[in-house]
């Protein structure tokens, strides 16, 4: 599934055949997307109209569109597929979608200009990379506790924290810092940066 920001579609690519087999219309400027854990749907952040498109993978159609807030950039599922966390870049917050009802059930204030989000394998926490702006980069990651919906920690990384991914065993979190040109390696146990990789 490939988001085409300039023409408001998502292309469906058959990997075995090596070709596009469908094109699905979305909201305005689709950007970050993720496939649900069960493979039944794709959630797509539409930056310019403040929505998330829900694509049904069986029918290859947009099954719904959810209003979430200003400038959604990326989405992230919990491992059980029950919730989707959506970074709202221009709202300095994260919207939480209940996938059963396709409704926003919470909004959580985070750092400035949040970009990417990633849940831990046990679904207890969600890490949010806060990039800030070009003129004034942020350098933090907000840690949301899923059960309470509260930010329980803020970890300092490098300038322009953008991408975030949690290791499969949940022991480490990796954050790409686009201004510094580094990757911060966070140990889950200490909730602190233990190594910085220059890339």
C-alpha cells in the first residue's frame, strides 16, 4: 500500500506480480499509513483535511473517513488492533481511534510537531516522536500510557525527532533525528538514550 500525496490515492501493489492492481481514493494529501494487525484494513493519515481514511483490504475501497484534527501525519496500531494513535502535527497532540466504532475516543497532548508513533509489543505504551518545526526543532519523545491516556515520560533525543520504532522484544526504541542526522537508541528499562548513532 503506497500513499500518493499529490493525487489523493493509495496504490495497491501486488508484490508477487510486481504491479499496481488497484487505486483507492482517500482524503486530501494521504501520507503515513499502517496495515492493521489482522490485515483487514489500512488506516491512512490525510494531512490537509484532518482525516484518516479506512481502506478495506478485501474490497480495495475506502470504507470510512474519520475526522481527527489538524494535520494528521502518521498512524500506529496497538498490537491487538483495537486502537489507532494518530499524530496531529499542527495540534501538538495525538488522537486515539477506537477501531470497533471508528470514533475518536481521546486526544493526548504531546510535544511540538509530533510525527511518527509506535506502540510497544505488549500494547501498554505508545512512543511519539516530536519533530517541532524547521525553524525551531523539538528533540523529545513523548511516552503515552495506553491504559490511562496520559503522557508518563518525556525523553530527550536529538534535534528533529521524526521516525520512531520499537524493537520486536520491546527492549529498545529507535528514533531518527532529522536535524542532527542521528538515531537515538532508547532502553525501555531506563527510559533514556543509551546510545546515539550518527547516520
